[in-house]
C-alpha cells in the first residue's frame, strides 16, 4: 500500500496536469457507469459531441465535455494508459502550464473540426492524445537530443502505428485524429521551449534523458 501511495504522490508532484486529467476522466467514467452506461442517449446527456447540437443549437460546451467521456471500458483504459505515458513525457518536457495549453488546443480544436465537418456522435480524448503525439514528434525533429535514440525511434514508430489504426479500424474519428495531430504540431512550434522543463528544474541533468532521476526522465514512448 505504501508503494501505491508513494507512486501517486510522486505522480501528482512531478506531472500534476497529467494526473489531474486522468482523475477527471476517471470521475466522468464512474458517473457514466452509474447513471446509465455507454448508451448514446446517456453520453449525449453527459456532454457528448453531436455536431448538430453545437453548430445549430449553440451547445459549444460539448467541444470540451466530450473530451472526458468514453464509450466503453476498453476505450477508457486504452486512452488513460496513453494519457499517462504520453502526457507524463510531454509535461516533463515542456512544463505543466504549456502542457495544459497543448492538450486543450489539440483536444478542443479536434472537437471543433468534428463539429463542422462530421455528423456522428463523438467522444473521447483521442484528439488531445494525437496532439501530444504530434508535439513529441516535433521534439524528435527539432530537439532530438532531449530523448535517447531509442525513445526517438519508439515515438516515430508509435505515430505510424496509430495512423494505421486510424485508417484501418472502423468507428474512429479520422477528422478528430488528423485535426488533433495538426493542431498539436502547430501548438508545439509555439509552446515547446528551447530548454526542456526538466533541465530547468534540474540544471545539472543532461538534456537527452540519459541518467535522469525520476523527476527528470522522459521514458521511451
């Protein structure tokens, strides 16, 4: 039990935004299960993104609330695993404030693209997650010394795999994924600092992630 509490304390201390985002998603997951489950009607009631409700009825809040809803247990678990690992890496790299800005720009921007160019009910954090992937990709191009060579290769392979999934698996919002990635890349150009956040916190640490302690390491994606 002590190890679990130590892990949670460290996570909230080192990557507070990532931890808070996971908690918010978990709360909404529990609410979803407790008041009706994963039916379309319940997800719409909780703030799922229905494009017509946004563009015709002015329910713009849905571009935010839809980011914290999920359509199944597997959907929730997979997105939270991705958010924890990718979000932790990005938050350590650019800091909590910039990371939150990146997450919201990519996630809300992806949902706006869906609202204007799609018709189906859409939920989930995938647009924001693709934004994080795009920002990590940008760093592998502009600041590859922030990562170990193994991490650079892992990030680029991960992106290729996820794009294959986007186009090969049905019932995935292609528009949301592409918009999230494009906006995440553009946001990264503006938000990624010249010196990584973990290096500013630990000036004696190398920038490439080698020999980093738990407060500064960027793990392989």
